[in-house]
């Protein structure tokens, strides 16, 4: 019952909460129904006593009306409220109309004073005002104190009519209406509590929002459509330089920021035209970008700003670094001149755009005197000399000239002239003569010595690399000449240099692809008996053809590949000896030629011993031939290595004797068992008496040193007779046997 009367307004939201009206209506109606029932029963009993049966009808009518109002309050509360107000006016009318006692009848009019209050609760202010207006009429009746209208011919009034009316008024004004008002006040208290709770939640939410707004990790500005700043967090205030933000002082966003226009026609941005990525600059020079802009429901705009000053500085530094990297990749770091790669590109562009009647001269200069400065003062002084020379060279060149530093002390520049080589030579000579003869570094003067060469572009040529290569070849010629003249590129010399380069590049591949092979030339006695072999290396290249040892051995020595060739020869010779011994055939000592570079290598003895151990052969089977010139460089070290070989049992022979610079004192120190007479002297037997005298002297010297003599390159009977006559012991040459493959040697020895 109480739950039906006291509906819980908390079941609905504050915006929808009107159940307290239904609850108050039900309280008034139910309490009024009970009141009417109690008073009505007593009135009916008294009415039966006096025969006033109309009272029974009146009570029954009110009971039915209130019952209908209670029923309507469940389905249609508005109808129930209307019935309640109508019942109040009906009760007041009945009291006035059916009771003759003026004082009691006046009490009935008081019922209508509650109608505006009930009308306000259930219908609103307009109905309440209307009812207040209507109540003026019964009020006027009371004020004028005139007789009230009554029903004629009524019987005597009920004995307890005054008590009933007073009780009715007391109960209605003291119970029914207060209970309804109490329910209203209870709803009001609940609403106040809900409002207070909502207010506290709102304050907490606002504090959280303020904390989030302040510490969102970005600069946030709330603006209106005119770009006036309504709110900004501390980070945004500090970023855009807004002062007085806390005091609410209005400021315009664009008054604090200057738009970074990309062109003169671009206008400063409007708040409605703001886009992500637009850049602005603050008054203190910081760069700000619009990271995001979002409209709100109140037609305001949340603008998220980002300080990109540091990022832009980093980006600019990165761009400068990349530009520097790009510059250094195409320029020399020391002199800031273009390097070889950039020069190739510039030459290609220049020659492609050049008229067919024009010619480009590429001059290559080498600063030869740098070595003396480096040795005397160190590399820092050498670098300073290079920079000073480069600056001096740049000042002498025409504005159209290309200039570059090809490598450490080699520079190049260009001169464009008519299609005739001679036109550029005077200008080049003038530049050479204009170069400083001395460069001052600190307080010291350093002489400038250069080698200078020139190569000319060819008709239709557009490749810069080939022109540079020709210039370098011409420079090699200039350096070899030893003069200060400008060397001009020569095709024949270039062909020789180019072949040398090709040989140098192909040697390592030849070893890897087994293009090198060994042949063996027998060494014979007076009687023609074969007493030994000399291993000779041969190279047939798929690209270069047959390359003689006299051509590729010097290249191998200069490039350092001679070590690999020597290791190859020693390994192949040892393998051949092992193969011969395993076959049970006669094996003769084999001589191997050692380069001057090999004689002084520290691992020579280890290399030879390792091969002998690998193939299980004795040192008696190996001899090593060295040239006199090979002993000139580091004589003491060479002698120590030769003595070590000799101590292990390896034979030592001096090859090409007479072509070097050995003295008798030096020869006496060499652990030599044999001397080879160079074939250049043997070839002159019967032609040159001086050559014959030299051969006689060599043979005599060999006898003094207790050495045997071997004449190489014997090709005629005249040569053989002369050599035998003077006491030469061994012979080698085409007159006896040419160099042969190892299969042919095996067949030859098998037949003996």
C-alpha cells in the first residue's frame, strides 16, 4: 500500500522525474476518501434519524467521485487531479447550499482556498492563477457578510452538523493537504540531494576535465568563430605568448600568431579556413603548426597546436647534413674541389653540349714536391701545401674551366678551344709558367715541383672517364721524362700502359682460372747428358693471348702478385717431382727463378719447406736462380735468406750474370754453386769480341769462386764449340732442347 502511495522518484532521471505528483495526488485522494467515508457514515446515521435522506445521496456522490479520482490517478493522473479539484468545489457548494447555519456555511467556502495550490501542483501556474481568480467570488460573499444561497424547504439541520463540518475542515487542512505537501517537500528534498550530488559530480568532472585540459600533452586553445580565445591551457599560453589568460582577458589567436605564407597572394588564415599542417610563427620566433581543429556543439573550435621549432631545426640540420654528405660524396674534403666522379659527370655534360668544332683539353698536374714536405714537416704541412697549390691553380684558370682533385697530389682542369690541339698548348704553357715556384707555409718557403700532361677530347666522344684515363697515361709519360715540359697524350704509349693495366687486372684471375702453366727446359753436359731442368712459366690468356714472362713478371712484381706466382711455381714443381718419383722414373733437380721481391720476403723459407713437406721430397731436387739485380735492394737480408736456403740443401744459382752490378767482394759472400752466363752475351759469340772476352772472364771467375758455369740461350754449333773450348760445363738452349711440357720431358727422360 505504502509503496503504491510513495512512488520512488529515483527510478527515473531528474529530467523525467514527475512521479512525486502522482504520489501526492494518490495521498490526497486516498486520505480524502477515508475522511469522506468516516464523516459520511456518521452524517448518514444522523440524517436517518431526522429523515434527511438527501444527505445520503450527497455522501454517496462524493464517495463515488473520490473513488473515480483514485482509479483515474492510476491510469490518467490528469483526470484524477481534475476530479479532485471539482470535488473540492462541489464540497464547498454543498456545505453552503445545504446548510442554513450561516456560520457553518461560511466554513465550507474555505475548501476552495486549497484549489489553487492543488491546481499549481498538478496543472501548473496558469490553472492555479485561474482558480485564484475564481476564488475571488466566494471571498466577496464572505467579505460582504450577506446571506448565502441555500436549498429551500430543508428540514432541521443535523444536530452534529457543526462538528462534522469542523472535523471535515480539520482533517482536510490538517491531514489531506499537509500529507500531499509533505510528499511534495520530500520530492523537493530528494531533488535537492540529487542536484547536490550531480553538482559534486559535475565539479569533480570539471576538475578532471581541467586537469586533462591542462595536462593533455599538447597546447589546446578553445576559440569562437571570430578566433577569440575563450580558454587555453598553460602550455598553449606559454607557446603563443598570451598573458592574462587566467584572468579571462580576451585575446585573438591571429593577433598572437603570424601566418607563414608560402607566397605573396596567400592571406592570413581564418578560423573557419584552418587546416592541419598550416604553420604560424609566434612573436618570439617559434614555429607552430595546426595539429588538429575540431568544432564543438556550441559553435566553438578546439585548436590543437604543436611547437615544431625544434623539429624544424633538426630537419634543417638533417637537410644541411645531407647536403654536406652529398657535397662530400662529390667533392674532395681537403680542397673542396670536385672529385673524380663529379669531374666525369661534368665532362660528360660539357662534351655533350659542346659544338663539334670545339675540343676539350684535359690537363692533369701532379704535385711532385709534396713528398719532401711530408717527410720534413709532417702530413699537416703537406695538406696545407696541397690546399695552397689548389687555391693558386684556381686563381689562374678561366671561369669556364672545370677543376678537380683526382687523387692525393693529382689535379686536373679543362681548357676549351677550337678543334686543333695546338691552340690550347700556349694557354696551358702560360698557366704552367704562372704557377708559383714557391709556396710559403708559416715562415718557410717550399719549392713547387710539378709534372704536367694534357689529353684532348676526340670527335664524338662523350665519356669523361676515358678522357681522364688518357690524361693519367700522359702524366705517367711526363713523370718518366723527368722534364718540366707538358706531355701530350700518345696513343702508342697509352696502348702500352693500357696493356700493362690489363695484365695487372688479369693476373689474379689467371691464377684462379688455371691459365698459368709450367714448361721445363733441360740443362745438358759436354756430352749432351741431361743433368737438370729449369721451370719456366707460361701464360695464355683468353683475352690477352700469349703473354711472355718478360712482360707479365715485372707487372706482377710491381703489383705484388709475384708472391702468388712464386707459390704457384713452387707447388707445381714439387707436385711434378712427387709424380715422377711415384712413377719410379728418374728425377732431375729443377731450377726455379726467384724474383728480387721473393728473395727478401720473410716467409720464403717457410713456403719452400712447407711444399717439400707436403709432397715429401728432398731439398736436393730444388734449385733457385736469382739475378744480380735482385741482390741490390736489401743485400744483407737477401744474403741471409740465401744462406738459409743453402743450409737446408737447396741449390743457389746466379742468373743472367754480367748484366748486373755485382762486385767480386759481393759475389764472394753469396752462397752460390753455379753461375749462369746471360744469353745476351752468348748470342754475340762469333760477332763481338768484347762479348767473348766477358764470357771468358765469367768462366774464369766461376773457377776462382769454385762455381760451375751454365751457358743459356745456346742456339748454334759455333756457340757450343766456343763455350766448350773455354771450359763452360753446362749448356741450355734451343740448340739442345726447347722448353717442353712435362709429358714431353717424361718421354725424353724415359728414352734415356
